């Protein structure tokens, strides 16, 4: 079964000092669990084992240190194996506090999962579970039923020390939790699965995340979980897991744990033999909190029979296309309790997504994303082929392409990073949209350069400083200019320097904007998947704003085709809504409330562009704000004779067809200050054309096709 790469952290543990037996009461203020005596060096070595890949890390652990860790792990496995055979051993199983079970059963009552028939559960839940946590401070419980249970559990705990162990994490904030679980079945054991993974807590208010590692067991027959949860940088004692389970299955659990220790020994030997040391992940979260947790969890039973559940899971693991029962929803209730810190986290109905379904969804998303990016690429190539003349390029807002370059750089880095990290059957499909996004980025850079070559002269260059010839008895010209520059006001010198810098950047415009786009893409990848950054929202909301502003400033209608505008709008809106509005997107981004306004934002911008194309670029501005230099190609003309056989104004000088009048009575009074687009266009040289014919002609040349007189923009 494929495990989500980069999504599971399995923390291994072992005890370096087997001569230290744990006390009977693990909750006392001066006692330490046996797992606390394991050296952090051994924890790092075992943590490396479970990552399964990486690069040479000579700066992390030396070969001698790995040999020491291996020897310590072998000794601990030998002691634990002797304990299971009832032989003399230095290992002692810790007895859990008898007051712990009543507190857990208050939140996970066994009767809540009782059914009148034999229930069935998922046998393997490798994947992700997401839910919300409810914080309970066991030292100040107000519930009359829970209060005596919590008081009995914490009677031997120093509450002052417990508060110090909690660290600076805001436990009372509304935290979201994500379980990333990897299950494995020990050899010769069909009733117990070993689980490894991580538990991430997200403080949405403070925008913080803390990660815990989890080690435990899963009983597929009744859907129950037991395990230890420690902050990243600390470790749990794997051999103490049997102390958490019911007494009738402790021996069987011990055998499963022993098999897991043997597997870890083999993995560590393989690492030493290969000489490749995997890298560690992340930072030490034990600095944030030192609270250890005990995990008790229960999967919700399904309404299927055991045979139907086995068919569903078999079809999920090895699809054959057969018809099975409807796949039940994976829901799990969990309790994370830390008697040493006096806190409890309750997770109610966390929703799960199996790894098989997750990667299948990822492949489906990659296919759809590749098609969308291919449509965007085709639309852009067609638009580049259509916009070849300076007249067309001068009417395109370059800022619109720059925003798209940033978004496509983000898409390229995100898809490629996801594909590399995944390293499974979804990697190759994810490369496809990333590769097409990269090609799209290159074409956009080319298109942007073409536009700059036409629009660049619109920006005036800074005038050179005046030269002064050297006269008799005066300083040389160079010294005179230097003295004048030093005497110039500071703001004037800064302005000159800024203008020269901008002009230099324009000389390398393509490379400059490419670097800016790639930098923004990488930054958005690492900073904006939380969907809390204003830049991403702004980029989606005002996507066509540069084109609208360009139309107003130049008093020209849009130079882009509506085929390109609608294709780009639909494609960009698809990605925006999928990432920020879809509750089960493969990126794990939570739905954002502001995403519901994105379609309206796109619609408003498209309506403005359509109105500018039909009513004129400055139709929404007051008449006093519009320059008088703008030429009106659509003045009111005398109506033709009503008795004439054809109601036309004459023949078009381009297509030579008759110019028929439309019903323009309402148009003339719609907006007095707008250049209303009619079926005819009268040039300053008094030659009459169809509006569409003249538009197509002006896309090629800015002169009259008859008299060759220069024409203003239409």
C-alpha cells in the first residue's frame, strides 16, 4: 500500500538504560517514564530509519554513532524479547494509572459504538484524518461528572510543573488537527497493525503549527487505537505500548511490538551498510511544549457486513472495476490526554481520506489541470499569432501578463515540488501540468517582451544633464558638472538615480520579470497555501484591472480577443475555486469565505471590459474627466431618405458592402459622454466604414485605407 510521501513521520524509540525500572505511578511529579531515559541520539537514528530515503548526511551522525545506536537497539530488543518469554530481563512494563480509563471513557463511551449486529471497520486507514479539537483543562473542570474523575487522575500531579510543561502553545485556541497515519502489519499477525505517523495541530488565529509524532497499535476487528504521542524532537517508548491495551491482548501486542523492533534493526543495518544517512525533518517542537500524550481512538462502525467491507477495501487497493457496496465514510473519535500536563484534547468525528483515494484524486486533478493549462497555452499561442502588429500590441495591458506569470510560476513550482515529494504513482501525472505551466510561462514572457518593444517608448527616459563648455580661466567641463551634481538638491539626485535604475531594468525587461515571477511563485508556494495572504486574493480579484486601466489611459478599446479573455478567465477561475473553495482539494487548503466572491469579481471585470468594447473605454468616467483629444468615430449622421429602396449610408471603403443603419435611437441617449459603438465609423478624413472592418484594418495599420492619412485609435 502506498503511503503519502512527505506526509508521515514515524518516530522510533528505544531505551538506552535498561537497568532503570519505571515506578508504578507514572504521574508523580518526581518520576520519569522509562521512555524518558532514551538518548536523543538513538531517537534521531531511529527517526532516520522510518524516512526511507535522503542524501548523504555526514554532518548529522557518524558511522560510529550509528553503530552505537544499533547496538543499543539490539540490546533493548533482546531485553524485551526475554520479558515476553517470562525470562530474566531488565525491562519492566509500566502500569498505567487506574484513573485514566474512566476519563477516557467519559469521552469515548463503549456504548456509543455498540450495534445490534456484528460491526465492520476499515482494516487499514493509511491516509489522512482532519477534524477540530476541543480543549479540556483537567485541573479546572466545571462539569460535575468529569470533575471527580479528573481530580482523581491529577491527585499526584504538581499543577505548577504541569503548567510549565505546556510551553507557549495556545491550547485553548480553536485548533484544527490532522492525523497522517501509516499502518503496517507485523509478520504472522492478522489481528494487530502497527501505526506510525504524525499529528499536526494548527492554531488558525496565530497562524502556527506544531507537530507530534505518534506510535501505536490498531485493532482492525473493533476499530480501536492505542498509542503514545510526543512532540517532534522527543520520543515515545515503543515497548510500553502493551501497557495501554486491554489485559487480554497485551501479550499479542507485545509480540507485534517485538516484530516491529526487529524490522527497525534490519533497516538500521541497511542504512549502515549503504552509508547513506537520511535527513531529519523540520525543527525541534519540544521547545514549544514538552507534554506527552496518550492516544485512544475509535473508528465509527460501518453499516456493511465484514465480507462487504473486505470487498470494498480490496477494490480500493487493487481496482478491477467490479461493483461493490457504497464506500462508507471514514470517521474517527479520538482523545489525546496528558496527565503530566493536566490537559486533554477531544477530537469528534474526524473525517478520513484513505491514501488510495487521495492519490487517485491527485491523478484525476493532475489530468484536469493539464487539460486546463493546455487550453490556456493554446489560447495564448493563438493570441500571440493574432497580435503581431504594433497597433494591436499597444492596446494590451502588460500588467495582466505579469500577474499571470506570477500565478503560473507558482503553479510550476507547486506541481513540480508535489511530484518530487510524492515519489509514487502520482508523480508522473503531476509533472504534466507543471511542465505545461512552465511552457506557458515562457510564452507569456515572450508576449510581454513583444508588448514592451512597442510600449517602451511611451515611458520617457531621463534627460541627460546639460553640458557646459570649459571657458578661459574656468574649471574643466567634467569638474563643472561634478560640482553642479553635488550642489543639486538631494531629492532631484534621488529622482535621477531612480529613473536611471528603472531604465536599466527595462533594458533587461524579460529576464527581470521572469526572475520576479519565479521568486513570487516560490514565495507563494511556501507562504500562501494557507490562503491567508492578501497578495493572492488581490491577484485573483483584480486580474483584468491592468487591461481596464490601459483602455482608459489610452482611450482605446481592448486589443485582446474575447476568445482569449473568456478562456483565461475560465481557466484561472477554475484553479482559484478549486484551491480556495473546494473542501476536499488535494492541496489540503481549507475553504476560504472570501472565495465565494471570486466569480462575482471576475464577472464584474468582464462586464466592464465588454462595456468598454461596446460603449467606449471611458464610458464610466464623468465627461469632464475625458480628454477632448479623443476622436469620436460614431457621430450622429443624417438619416437616409425613407423612400430610398435601401436604408444605407453608402458603401464601406474596405469591404465595399452597403452600410446599413441599426436602431441607434436609444444608444445616443444611453450615455452622453460615451463613444457609443455603432455599425458605422466615420474617419477624420470623412471616409465611412463598417466599424468591424475598420477595427480589423487598424489592427494592421493606423492609416486610412483610401487616403493613407494617419488615424487616431478606435
